[in-house]
C-alpha cells in the first residue's frame, strides 16, 4: 500500500553521545607574574611572620623615676642603720671598751656622705639635671629629705619606747634596722625605671659592703641582747 503524497518523510539523525564529547577546560590559565615597574625580575615575597604568643607581651607599665625620693630613701637606709649600729657600740661593747662618741659620729657622717654621693650620681644617671643649679638643688633636697626621714623614724621609735614596757630596746633596734633595710632596697628601685649596669668591680664592692653591714648588725644585735 503506497504512502500518502502529502505526508513528509522523516529521516532519523544520529547524534553523537554526550559522553564522547571532549571535556572543556574551564580553569583560568596560569599567567606569569608581571615584571616590576623598574624592570627588575619578579621576586616571590617571603611568607608573613606569625605574631608572637600573647604571653610574650609585657603589659606592665615602666616604673616612674623619682630622682629625689629614691635617693633620699637610699641615704636614709645607710644613715638610720649607722645610727642604730654605731649608737649601740657607744653604749656597750662585748669585746672591750665602748666606742667613743666622736668616733661613732665620724663613722656615721662618713658612711652617710658616701651613700649621699652614690645616690646623687645614680639620680643623675636616671634623670640628668639641665643646669648646675638644678643639680645643687637636687643634691641638697636629697640630703634634707633623708635627714627628715631619719628624725621621724627616731622620734617614732622613741615614742614607741615610752609606750612599751621595759626590755623593748632590742625590739626597737630591730624595727629600725628593718626600716633601714627596706629603705636601702626600695631607694634604688624608685630612682631608676630599670637597673643600671654595673661593672665587676662595682658589684664586688657592693657585695662586700652588704656583707660588712650584715656582720656589724649581727655583732651589734648580739651585744644588745647580752648587755641590754
């Protein structure tokens, strides 16, 4: 039976399978980095250095320098200590006759002078005075303030001795020595914001002075405990 003439004949087309098509590379091409403006070759940058750990940071504020109060406390420590120790040696001496008052006063003045010179030099190293007049005023202020502190400590100890019962001499002397020790330690810390460098000779001299002070303090304390 023949096909109708008005009907179009459909011819099937064979399309290629999609899986057989080549894959399209959609990634951007890796272009070389552009040269620098000066024409120098490109150099890879170093990787960033990571920040240190938070605990490595110091949030403590630096100490405030006190060029008058700090040295005055240093001088007070020596002056008060010498007053207590050599004052005890003038009243009694377990190894012989008591020390003369003139010798004791001379020793106190000499040690205080040495401490005052060292305190003024340390103060100038921490905060240098602008003029010579300021240096003289600071030096005099340090000496006056240290003397007033010493008078206040002695008067307070005398008033405490009047209130306490008998046998308080050793306790008062021990308290004054503790005050002098605290002043000698806190004075340099208040003078400078950071410890000043010292030479080997200076460190040896400082250690020798501390050892001599401890020895004299022990001898004076033993003498006071034995003789009252």
